[in-house]
C-alpha cells in the first residue's frame, strides 16, 4: 500500500531539496551592499508621510472582495471550458445562468457606486 505513495514522497523530497537549494544559492550568490535608501520603509522616491498604521477607506476592501468574487468566476470558467463539449445542453445553460446571476450582481454593485472613485 505504501508503494503507491512512493512517487508522492519522492516528489516532495525533490521539491524540498530544490526550494532549499534555490534559497541557499540566492543568499550566497547575491551581492550585499545595503544603503540607507534600500533599508528605508519606502522605495518609491519620496519620504514617508503620516502613520503607517492609518485607516484605509472601505472602498479598498470592497474592491478586494469584488476581485475575489470575479477571480472565482474565472476559476469556474476554466474547467467548464474544457468539458463544455461533453456536458451537453444543461451544463452549457447552467453556466450561463451562473454568469447571468454574476452579471446582475456586478451591475448592482456598479449602480450602487462601489466602483466609483
């Protein structure tokens, strides 16, 4: 029974070895020369202003949630597109019902002003 899992065990040992080897090589081969700019909190070209622990607007969180919802839509579309020839009429229509409901939700969010800046 354990022989069936040997390939998975070899895979994980190989992955662990490669990951550790790449981390060790990147640490050993990199040129270390830190300076004040590189060690500062921001590397965008201007001095930081305000407190880093300040409050964010709710719109940032709302956009993140909307991104997650529509990202999940794409993850449902990829497997569906692979098997669309085999699932028939009902599978085809069920995905379009799903997309229609998602589109209604997107229009509702748009009309409520969730995407306005």
